[in-house]
C-alpha cells in the first residue's frame, strides 16, 4: 500500500536557525505539500549540554514568519500544533518529553546482539585517547578495540549485571560490523557504499541521564512517526550507514524512509561553508529573524533588515534548486507546484547577497501601494509624522492622510529595495526642505537660472484648476520651450527648491503631490535662503 508522505524537520534547539536550516525546513515542506502529505516539526532536544533558552521559540517563530506551518509538531506557545481531527497519535514532538520511549529500543538491540553495554568511564576513554595520540594514532571505539575494553562483550555476565545495577555511567553502544559494505541510496547523490570497518561504535543511550543520543532517538522517532522521507543537511551523510544498520537491526527495513542530503550553503566567494559569523563580517544577515544570544550578543535577521518573508522564502528556494527553466520568482504555493528533488544540485550553493536584495526589490515592485503604505506608516511615525485617514497633507503640522502616503509610495516603489528606503528617497514629500545640498546649490543656483525658475514658478503658482501630472508637464514644457530656455538648468533649479537637492522625482510629480500652497512656500523659502 502506498504510504502517505510524511516528512519532518528536526532541529536541535542549540541556537537560532541559520538560513541553511530554514532552507532544509522549506524543502521538506514543499516536498510534503506537493504530495498532499504531512510536514512534522520535531524538536530534538536530548542534548541538554547544548540546549539554548529561547532557541525553540525562535525556530518556530522563524518558520511561522516564512509561512512554513507544520501539520504536526510544537507551536509558538510550546503546545502541540492543533490538528483538525484533534487526535495526536504521534505526540509528543519534543524528544525530551519522549524520554521513556527510547530505553526499551536500546535494550532490544542489546538483546538481539546489535548493541552492547559499555562501562568505560569518560576518564578511562580520555586516557586511552591520549595514549594513542602520543603514539601518533587515533583511538576509535570499534571492532579493533572493543574486545579489550570494559563492556558486556568482554566482562563475565555476573559482573555485567552488577555494573548495570550499581553504576550509572554506562552506555549502550552500537556494535558496528567489522567488515560490511553498507549499500545506501540517496535521492540527491544516488548510490553510496561504505565499509563499516572504518566506523565507530556510536553511543545510542546513556544511563547517566537516561537519554538517547541523536542517532537512536532519530531512528526510533522517524519510525514511530511514520516518516517516509528524510531530507536533511549533508553533515548527516556520514551517519547514514549507521542509520541504515539501525533500521536493519530493528527489522524496520520495509518502512525505512528514503534519504536526501542537501548540500551546504557556501560563502559569497564560494570558499567554504556560509557560517553564522559571515553575515556580521560581510554585512548581510544569515538568520531569518534577529537573534539575541543569552549573553546579549545581537545577530541581524532578514526580517529586521527589511526583507519580505515571500522574498526570503523565494531566494532560499533558489539556493540549490532550480525549476529547470528561466523562472526566478515563485510564491510559496508556486514553489509547492514546481519543486522537485531531482533538480536539487549536488554541489554547494553559493550565497549571493546582492541577488538576495534583488529578490526583495522584485517583491517590493509587485506589492500594492496600499500594502506598502501600511508597511511605511510605522517608519513615518518613527520620524514624527502623523498619519490619518483621507488624503490630506499638512506640512507645517507633520500630518498626512493615508491616501497621500499611498500616492507617494506608488511613485517611488520602483526605486526602492526595502520599505525602509522610502524615507531616504522621499522624506521631502513629508518635510519641507530647510537646507540645500551645498554642491548642488553651487552648481545650479545661479542668477541666470534662478531668474527663469522664479518666473516659471510664478506661472505654475497661477496655473488654474487642480494640478494633474500630464497637463502640468505639458504646460511647463510648453512654457519653457516657447521661450527657448535651457530646460535642464531651469528644472534643476526648481528641484533644488522643492527637494533641497538636485536629485529626486520629476517636478510635475513633486508639485502635483505637495500641492500649490506648499509649492509656493518652498520656492519662496529657497529664494530667501539661497538668494535670488
Ligand atoms: N537534530 C538534527 C539537527 O539538528 C536533525 C538531523 C536530521 O534531520 O536527522 O540537524
């Protein structure tokens, strides 16, 4: 019987989720949704030494911001995600809450001869390691050494039973076969073979904290949660032989998931893995959301840098996957349609921060001016501008109607990459200039030009009716041309008066937005400040 597709994203809450981690979650989500399957969020928190407070909430908030909603798992309040049926056959989803489940599986492996109890203390192992190192060798706990160490394979049964009973620092280790070719298939890398003789006897369960290690918990949970595909980072590829052998040891081969290991995200120069530190060093975020570490160190986030979640998701999807054609812009739903594991690249995907900005610019261009006005209002308020309903404008009082903001945004959205750019591009549409860029004034504010500009301004000020861009432009052009005035010089002069600089929108756009009264006031102020 065809099994329902069930994939999982299984982060460890050891810190904020790096953008590579979000990409792993995204690919899992796309894979599941395309097949009408389930996307499970499982928190792998069995390593208490590496637990970082706030990391779990961060991971969930980051996924929520991206629109990646788990069908099962832990929600933002730390509760089990509510499901339509109300039933949770696979809960809990936090491994620390599944603690009692794992021991029986570890014991089962020992009973069946696939694992053994190891009694070597941490000190004994450290001493062995040091001894081997001194000889220029590396210690590895496996078929080559286990016969000489203190474990249930070497100690008499009675002694073993006593140690199990009386001591608490023993572990269960996997008995890695001495010489087995493990044959594996990866959905991205194809067929892979590894000789088990080079691998070590990994610890699966620890008596000290009665917790499983990653390997045991991961396999047991993927089995119990009926996971059909495991899509994860390539750092887990070396663990794949062990995972294959664990499925075999449990007798779960028939329902063993298929595996796909994703290549790394690389630094912009392609040299090495994109690390958590790179962003701060190179001036771009590597985290979806801003993160403050328990020590108070702040790392920037895409959200706080002004990225739209749609742009972030889109750019992440394209890092290591392509649709097979030239298309670059995809909504999450379109990605669900277009995604395919066989177009994931095997090599590392180089991150290009400029391309990331390009995505945001494209999304900004496509956003409606209404939405953008809503996005811009908090920034305006921070700058001391009040926004009310309607399309009023009060430059003296610093108060503008939402409709006015919408009109401004519609005019400038093509020029911006982020909403936060709007203020730099168009602050003069909210605040009258009182200062003028010195070098622009030196260049354009010359008596021969200002005389013409004032005459034109007087004509404009007296123009009948409501100012509309097209008729305004035609009238002004006609006025200048019929007098054979130097168009550029006159316009730059006027722009200096309206903007405070020689760059900015066209005169007609500015004048029609700010209106007659403000237009006249700005020209007068420039004349008073800079002289005629
Ligand atoms: N907890 C592991 C991690 O943090 C999950 C690896 C896996 O998906 O199997 O990456």
